[in-house]
C-alpha cells in the first residue's frame, strides 16, 4: 500500500493549470475586466534591477498602491477597505537581491513589499553588502556563496520599513518521502538550491544534502509542510555504497530506510513553524504574523498547526477560490499570481492573459 499519496493540489501538472483556468480561479482582470474588490498578490524570487524596475514603473504610472502583510490581512478580515487600486508584491526566500535591488527600488518609487525569510538558512555578515549603484555591487549575488539576506541586512530592511519581513518556515525543507531508489548523488548532480532535501531532525543543526555528499542515494521528495512522513537513509549502507556504487539498487532492496512516526512528523512541522517565527521576532524585534508555505504546499497537519502557533494569516494553495486576496476568505489560504501578470492590471500599456 502506498504511504501518503501526493494530493492533487501538490502536483504541478499541465492538467492543474487547465483546471484552474476552466474553473475561474484566475481573476477576471487578467482577461480585460476591472479590478473590482479583490487585492492581487504577486510573487517574485530572485530579481535584477532592470527586470524589477520595469514592473514597478507600470504600477507607478498607473497609480497602484502597494500594501504590506498586515494590510493584506486587514483587507481579508474587513478591517481595511480598498479605496484605491492596490497590490501586494511578495519576494519569496529573502534572496540577497531583496537587500541590493528590491529595497533601493521600493525607496525610489515609494512602494512597499513583503519578503518571506528562512531563518535556518540566514548567515551572519560583516556589515552589509553594496546595493545597486554602489561600487562593488554584485548583480549575480543570488548565486553567490551567501545567496540570502544576512541578519544585518534584514535588520536594515526592517529599520527602513519598506520591506516587511515575514516567515517562510525555519528551513524551507524538502524531505525524502518514499522508499524508492532514484539515483546516487555525484559531483555533477545539479538541483535548485532549495530543492536539495534536508536530512536533520528538529533541533539539530541544519543539514542539507548537496553534490558534496557523493554516493548518498536520492529518493522522491515532498515539502516538509505536506502530510508526507520523512524517510531517512541508513548511513551504514551509504558507506557500503561508497565502496561499491554499482550495488546501490540491490542494497536498497535490503530496506535501509527508516520512516518517522506520525507524532514525529507533527513535532517536526510544529518546530518549523514555531522556530521560524520566534527566531525572526527575537532577531528583528518585530511581530511575525504571516507565514508563506514553501511551494504554497500546506497539508492538513500544517494547516492545523499554523493556526495554533501564533500566525494570523498564511499564503497557501487550495483547490477552490480566486488567486487573489478577497474580503471574507480564509486568511490562512491566501493565493497569489506570478509577477508577470502585473502587466495585465488595468492600465497602459496593458497585456491580457493570453499575451502573458
């Protein structure tokens, strides 16, 4: 029997996109209608100065106001009325470019943004790094040895007040989720930085696999915030694989995987939620009230725990509803749009859905 089959909403397939379009999950403004009473929420990741500025110019010239995380939640709860066209700009993961590019541009255009930081991956820094326009600025800083904002830079962002810092869980973890041998890690193995699985237990120093862990088996992965049970590989078998890599598929059949219990899973998810909020509040001396689920994946356990661990709202996927913040909706199921759809907002020069 398959353990923890992957729910449909976690599957990033073409069928999902067609279904979302057919069931009206995309806001009507994407197809030429007015904005109405919704609040579009757009997400970015790594950015460069000219790329981001082109979107901000469109918003600026067409009179859009930008809101922070608390204001977004207030729109949903009915505490804030949308009296003018407004949007939310989210920058996931707090990449270093949030400090070097996003904040300078927010200052230039008098705008606000929200970034979701991953405390377990944040490093200390010796001062702050040069921003765009300063000598020594690195336009490729998001691919450097320290690709996320440092604690000093996050403190600088909070002090200026243009970029609202909120939580993206403690480690933004992928976990092994199925007893299925895929392949071995080799020096040439390449995965996106945030897709390498996390293998430590809650409370231990963060251990993330990489191409340096040669001959460690790779298994299928899912988000730690899903309902999957974490699978761990027996390190003694890894040593045997190191001695005889060709035997890996056969050794795998000898059951060298341990699976956490449901209680251990709940403890790990709670730790990710609580530790992230507590560390950010301690370091930045600010309230952390919103969580953005990595990959927008929120299983039934995480959905319950995020409401118990001090948050008042969350960004998460769901099968029903519109991809926008809407008054009266569940504040723990805020859905967003890709940033490219900013161009479809009412204004000039406007591009509609099928051109984006």
